[in-house]
């Protein structure tokens, strides 16, 4: 049951907050929706005690790539399903709305969600209305810089970047020209670009070479679907990272997982990770078609990265401190500070054997599972929605 409490104490948990270098037994007291105290063995002071002994307490988890225009096409999912219904307090839509749909997105999704919802505005006027298998950038009239600028300026509080589909099918006869226009727009608006790589939807189009795409990116821009097995990924035919990928990462370009229905492949992930390239953000690419598997939720996606060799602290850092940096929100998200609005996740870490499944139904053994216990925003405490996980 979700509940509202004006004064409560999270008692006895293990707090992991990489942004403030905390890992240990700390209690957290929340009053009137704000963090009132973080400390060892805090007294109740009249607060209601919430026992989180043996559980992990973290800054509110951030899922940096989903499709949240609920009801839109095959993908649009209610943000509270992958959000507070999954122990996650912030979810970020990756380009469902172009400039024409942004006001609808805001009033229909953002303003009605219990979860904080941020946006990457789509470079294409069409946004996600036609689904990913269409040529949404192939006609030069489908990018309208003036209207994008106006939409961004009116919605700066929720816009975190510009989404571009860098696939052969999306770009069509325009080739790389839309990337040049995105580059200019990103510079003008001082927003990072979120670039989708991986040609998942058609075999008829020649894929775009990732090395050509990277030429348009700057430090702080983000490539999503880093572990895709589809053409236009990070690896060459011999399973080696394209040299441009390594150069771009070293120069400060960021990498996101973007699990999704197509784009987390364990074999690719192993090869990429073995060559020293690590993700900055972890995300589900959650939508209506992958909630029941292979994705489930962000905690399960984090546990899959642990099965690939990352530690609990590393995956929590990706979903909190690093995600906040990637979104340009490191000041107010991804860490816990006295005086800030309460934005907290409580998780259960279990030692148990399970099989992690990737987007191509490949499996690897996993020894630990992460499940959500609470998502806390202000004075609201949300319990996760029932879901059958592996
Ligand atoms: Zn996506």
C-alpha cells in the first residue's frame, strides 16, 4: 500500500550514496517531505519508524531511457509502472515527443505522474508517433529548429537533451545531414544529444557507421544501446571496439545501456567490457512491450550488470550519481542531503541463483537479485507493483 507520512524515520538500513561517499549503517529522518537528518542511530523524535534493517537505502534511482507517452503506439507506458511502481523515483522519456507533442506530453504525462518525468525532445517533428521503423528524419522538413527552440525554452525544467535516431531507416536519403543539424541545435540550446545506435528494425537499409555518427558528438553527449548486437554497434566484425569509439569515450562522451527489447546482448557486453569500456548510465529502455520480460524493471537491469561483473556499489552509482550527471542534474538529483526533498529508493539485495536473460534470449548465471521495496518522494512512500521477475 502507498502511504503518506509527514514525519518518518528509515531505521537500520545500509545507506549507499556514492555521490557523498557514504556506505554504511545510517538512518534517515524525513519531515514535511524533506530530509531532516542523516545519521547513525537517530532518535525517533516523534517520527513513525519504518524498519529497513537488512535493506539497501539509496538516493532515488534514475532510469535514463524509457518511452512514457502512455498509450502511444506499441510502446508508450505509464511512467509510474517503471517509476515509483519499480522503486525508481525519476524516469526519462527518450524522444516520444517532438516539438508538436511536448505540451501534450507535459499535461498528460509529466503533470499526472507520481514519478518525476524528464524528457529528451525528439529532433524529428514526428517524435515517436510512427514507431522506430519509419524514416522520421528522411525529409528535411521533419526538423524545425525554430519550433524545437521555442518548445525547449518553454520547458527547460523538464528537457534534458535532444534525441536522435542514428539509424539507416530513420535517416533515409538524408544520410548524416540530420546529425549536423542536431549538433548545431545542441550547441545553440546548450543541451546534450542522446543518440540511438543499432539498426534493429529493418534489413533493407544500409546501417550508418558508428564512427561517422561519433564525429558529430561532443563531451557530455550520450550514446544509447552500447551493448546492441545489431548493425551500427560499437564493435567491428572481429569483435573489437571501433577506434573512434574509444577516442570518443576518452574525450568525455557518455554511454548508456538502453536494455530494451533488442539492445542488451550479453556476448556483446562481455566484449565491450573486456576492452575496458564501461557504461555511464544504466537504463531499461522500458516500454509496454518489455515490462513482462526481458526487461522487467531497473533493479533487474542493474542486477544483470552485476551478473556481468559490476559490484552493487558500481550499479548504484550508475543509477544515482552518474545518471544525475548525465542529465545535468547533479546538484539536486542522485544524492541525499539534509534540506533537499526526500527522494529515496529502498531495495532488497538477495543472494540467490537465477538466470539473467538478454534481449536475444541469451542467459548468464546471476548470483544476486535486486528487488524494489519502496520509492519515496517527499511525504509519499510507494510500494512496488506486483511483477513476476526471473
Ligand atoms: Zn528507446
